[in-house]
């Protein structure tokens, strides 16, 4: 007798002992199951009075509600989409030939690659030897203002509206009778790089226009930092800045005019930073000269959920 047949006999005997030959008892009737409600979650959409009042002064997510112990689906999708925009901006690298293709003097800092740029801010504040030599030989010297376009933490912004801001700013400076330095662009740049560049060309004012650190959903914003008497060793207290320069914030054309007014004030007063007096420039700078609360930029939804 084969082993398989023996196994079958044993299984059949086990089934007999367990009552396999007995008929099954009749099944009891199934209980009546009530149909589920039409809508369980989310609960009725409401917003607190605090969230309604506060949301008028900020683009932050307020009063977003919840489903049980979690955020609503559309809130999670919106957050993930905005975070993706920020990640893409930080992760984008300015091509090596972008500056030359756009008629700008190409410069590069001491950073070796994009990863080192993110980990070593100090290396992004000084030019490498080749760029410093190129700057001293090819750049115009002794100018009133030296603008510098740079990638910063958003090459997306630099390649997007960077040229428009540089052109608008240059045009407004020249309209005020100021001499402007050679147009240039620096790769892997941090804000303080303007100190070395301005000092090297002997500019009275240095202005670096660079991609700012992205916020949620805003990866194309530029910031402008201006300093009078640039030299290595200047601090943030010696600078003035304007941020959120993009289509949904301060447009490049308007930013160019305001930055030119700010530059003219620096040259007239011989200073910048906390010592600069902007009290008499409200008519030209608008809300940028004041200290009151400003209207927030419009928050653009990147994901729409059908309801």
C-alpha cells in the first residue's frame, strides 16, 4: 500500500470520528442589518470665528477641520502638493551654462556640488579662485550699484523671474542717474557673497537677487538683499531686504522700483541696515516703508477635491 493511500485512510477515519457523516444543523435566520447612514464622515463643515478672523491676516492653514482623529483628505493632499513644490525648488540645480546663455558674467562659489551647497553655507559666501579672477578682469569697477543674480535656495526662481527682476532693477537705477555694474550670475550662492563681490569691484552698494528658501506652495520666490559699503565681515544688521518677489507677491516690476528707491536712500544717507531711515519714503515704498500689518498674499490651492 502506498504512503498516499495510507494518508487518505487516516484522514477519512479522522473525519468519521469528528462526525463528518452527521448532517449539519439548520442555519439560524440572519439578523436584520440596518442600512448605514448616508454620510458618516466628515462631519458638517464648520469654521470657528477665530479661524475666520485669523485667516484674513495670514496664508497659514487655519481651521482646516478633521475627520475623526485625522486631517481631511483634501487638506492632506494640499499639504503634500505644496511640500512637493518646495522640495523641487530646493533640489533644482542651476545649469552651468545658464548665466552665459543669458548674457551674464558667470561666477561660482567654493561649493563643489549641490549637496555640499546645502550642507556648507559658509562655502557659498565666497567665490572660487577662477571666478574671483574673472570678476576682477571682466567686471566694471567703481560703480554706484553692483546687482548680482544668484540661485540661492531656489534655482527655479532664479531661472523664472530672476532676469525680469534684474532688468527692472537696473532700468530703475539708471533712470535715477546711478551707474550699474556688469550684469552677473553666481551659482551655489548665499546672501553674504555680495560682500566679497561688491568689495572686489569697488561698488558703493551691492544687491544680491536670489531664490529664497521655499515655503509651502511657493518655490518661485526671490529675495533681494542690499548693503552699503560692501566688504567681507558685514552682518545681517547692515543689510536691508525684500522678500516674496514673485507673481503672487510683489511683482518684479514693482520690486525693481522699490529696490531702486531703497538704493538711492542708502547712497544719500551713506548707510544701510538698521541705521537706514525710511520714514520719508512712504510715498515711494508704500507699505514696505511702514511697520503695520500687511495684507497676506493669496494662497493658491494646488489640489481640488470633488465634493
